[in-house]
C-alpha cells in the first residue's frame, strides 16, 4: 500500500488538494445554497406571509436542514426589503425573550415592566414599517422556548388600531414545536398562522 509523503501529513485539506475555497463549510452564503424543492416552496410561502402580515412555522427532525432553509429565507426577505430579526431560541421565559427582541431592535435595555418592553418593541416595529422595511421576526430552534413565550408572543406584534400585525413571525424547530403551537393557550398566535410545513429527514 502506498504511504503518504511525510511532508503532506497534517497539511490542511485546502492546501493538500490545492483548493481555492474550504469544502463543506458551515458558512456557505445563502445565495450559494442548493435550492431544493422544500427551500423554494418555503421561501415563496414566507414571501406571501410577510406581504399579508401573517405568521408561519416549519418543523423537522435534527439534520433535516431547517436552519439552512431559515438562513436562505431570511436572506431573501432582506433583499426584498424586510428588516429581519433573527433569534436562536433558548430555555427562556417571556421576559428574557423580550430582552432578546429589544437587543435586535437596538433598544437600550433596562429593567422595564413587560408591558413597557412590549410597547417599546411595537413602536420600533411600526417605525420600521413606515420606513418601508416591514419586520420579520425569525426564531430558530423555537422548540426550546418555554410555553409561556408562545402564549404571549402575539402581544408584541398586535396592533388592534391597524387591524393587522406589526410584523410577521417565522418559527422553526423540532417536532416539539408543533406541540407548543397546538396548546390552547397559543391560540391567539396560531389563529394568524399559515398552515405549517414539515421537512422530512435527509436519508
């Protein structure tokens, strides 16, 4: 069996094969992602959802490409003029979630009452839409969020005086997300959601 030349042992992959770019990178540009049917379909649904100030959810098992699709969709919506607020979910209550949203909107955080935090968020979202950049709140790994977040999530985008939401909400996560959205307490959010999408595992 032919042995590798000693000088090539522990040489980086790119140098060994004289590659110009890193293969299988985690940081592929959204514009360079492979446009699978599920990517195109979800992308067109999200565009329609944003135009109508509705919400949308898609789920799938680990490794099915949810986060990749979310990156593609958010990049596309930004190019279409939306202001995208991307948040990776964690084991948070509603107060911490509000703080995360405020940070994405560049609102100085203080120990406000939740109702004040919601109002500050709503003002910034309304201003962004007036400037021609409707807000898309995109939540990755949303299944990690506590139930109380889904029970109150609709509050930050509610605008009764307008008769429409101030922003669209896009959530993706594993199958547990579907259980949290079907909870009766999440009905105010679910009532404005477009039918969801399931991404099967990649075999």
